[in-house]
C-alpha cells in the first residue's frame, strides 16, 4: 500500500493506493496547530476503516504548498510508519519538462496535477485546479509545462466579499438556476458561479490561441470545480477530483528506486 499526501492551504488530501488503484481517499483540515501525534492518530483511524494499519504502508509521497506543515507531516511519517516520504519538487523525475522561468518557484500542487493530466489524458492539455487559488496550467503534446495563470479561488473570493461588505451574508456555494438572482443570496451565488464561469472560459480560450494548444483537452480538478456552470459549449472536457493524488502515485513510481 502506498500513501499519497497532498498538503494544501485548506485541506490535506490523503490517498490510499493498492497497486495502481486508488482504493480510498480522505480530506482533513490543514491546521498548523496539530502535532505529528494528532495527525498520526487521525491517519490511524482513517486506515482502520479500510482494515489497514501503518504496517501495511510500503511507501509515502507528499506534495505541499504549506511549508509550515512539512516538518510535522514528515515527522509523523517517520515515527508512525518508519518511512521517510518522497517530497515533490522540481528536481524529481516527474516525466514532464518544466519550462517555467524559475522552476523552484512552481508549486508542487501544479506539478502533480500536470503529471496526472499528461499521463492519464495526454497532451496538449490545460489543467484547472479550483482550490484556495484557481490555477491554470498549460502542457504541450510533448509533455512540456509552459506555465499558466493564477486567479483567486472561489471560496477565497467569496470570503473576501463577505468580510469586506458588511451587509452581505455568508452563502452556500452552489450553481444557481438563473443568472438573474431574485434576492441577495441568489445574487451572490450568481455572481460567484457565473463570474468564475466567465473567467474560466475567457482564460482557456485565450490559452488555446497559443501555438500547440489549439486542441488542448481541458481538465478540471479541485473540490470547488462543481460550482462553475456547465453548458453544452463548456470549455471543460473532463473533471477528475482525484487528479492530484493520481499524479503523486505516478511520481512515486518513477522515483521509488532512486
């Protein structure tokens, strides 16, 4: 059994792989106040729901965009599973070529998304990750990561709106039936859902004007990808919420012997 840990700014996504199959996955909150023991006990309980223990873990790989969490999670892996995790960075053998001007600045979450998209769905591809930030990533048919764009995340933008405008309430993030809301909540839901739909459509269409990306598949991932309004002419071709975990497993397999 291989454990894949994707440490984000809001959640830690955990994947349990047996062979190439993702047997199960979980999300826990990214709380820097938690200790290695607390994370260890949480993981112990999650594995127990699948009749698995730490002794079943053959290897661990982790990606992190929350540097303050790295020591805690690495310590938890070494103490409870006696395994030092492979930590994703631009120096690993990922199977794609990073054409970024400064690869060390590139978030490992974007690397694992692109690896999974390229090896599972082929290139050229545009990968959109709806997380704390909304990231757009362009990959050529040859597996070259060109770069992309970073926009505010759906939840991040909503929280900013509520915190800045005193009279606006907190809302449930859903796609409304109509672009014209009939009350304040529906107005906000429409603005968020259709606003981000427009943002996604425009950026993707502009990216597809670049050489080599004209026929790119568009792959969406992230917990908030469902908020974007879909239609018959939607630019999104594939939605895969487990894309990051699958990318971690691919990178693990390429680096485990090294």
